[in-house]
C-alpha cells in the first residue's frame, strides 16, 4: 500500500515557495510515498520532483481555462493556460493523460469550476473528480463534489493542494501501488481517503509568494 497526496505544488507555481527538494524531504518525514505534482501552468515541478524522489511521482499540471482549472495527469509536456476548454482537454488526451476537476464548486477561488452547466457539458470527458481539497474553506463543498462524482460514476481523488511544507500530511489516499494510468484508476477506485482541513491561515503563505514573485 502507498500513502498518496494527489495534489501538491512546488515553487514553479506562482503562489508557492516550496522547492522540489523540500517537498521530497517533507514527504519522507511525514510518510507520504506518492505525490501528484500539479503546478499552475507547467509540468516542470513534477518533472523535477520525479528526478529526485525515491517514491512514485505523477507529473501533472493545473491548467487555467475560461471556466476554471482542469488538472491533467500523467503528462510529459506543458499545456498553455487560457486555451479553450475543448482544446485543453484535447491536448491532455493527445499526451495520453487523465483529466481531473480539482476543487470544484469552491466559492472563494476564482480558479474553481462553478458553472454547473459547463461542467455537465464536459463531464463525459472527465476521469476524476477531486472530492476533498484541504485548502477549501467552506463546508458542503466536499459533499457536492462527491455527489458529482457519484452521479456520473467518476473516480474520486483527494489532496492537500499543498503550497508549503506545513500542509503535507493533512490528506492522503491509502491505495495499492500502480505502474500505469489504468492501474492508477483501479487503485484509486479501491483507495481510502484520510483527510483534514489545513488552517485558513495557510493562504497567507500563498498570497505572500504571489506578491513577492509579482514584484520581481
């Protein structure tokens, strides 16, 4: 069995200072032995972590579309932000990737999918719904995401959405090891989610990182 955090970031995201080295070091200390690295607009973090981690790394990217972020999993190359939703999905599939909707219905994040009509229009092309995100602040969001996954028979994932070492360990999915994306989905379907919320104060770290990098 592995303990997987299926949504983390590195300093390649505009709102994170966490280096790939620090991410790996923290995971080892906290018993996380699989991560999905999903930086905003790039796969560089995932590729760097995969070179140094002594555990499994899924190379991902959170890609901004006009309606919200889509997460591509098992990618090899960057996919640009601000493409159309259909083009984003097409490019993920061209790489043989899986499609996840991260933190759906989050009322605070402008990056979250909240348009239910648009979401319904693409749901047949979605593989996974993130049903728990440790950074989502308001109650009820997880229930709504889980109901979406259940209604459309989608796989369920969870992650800390960690942008700092402090957040690692708050969420993990206990699941069987895997070697292919097909095995990953099968393992995910049988996995058990262990989760608790991060402190709302954790968002200060992301805001500080964003402001600091913007000034450079």
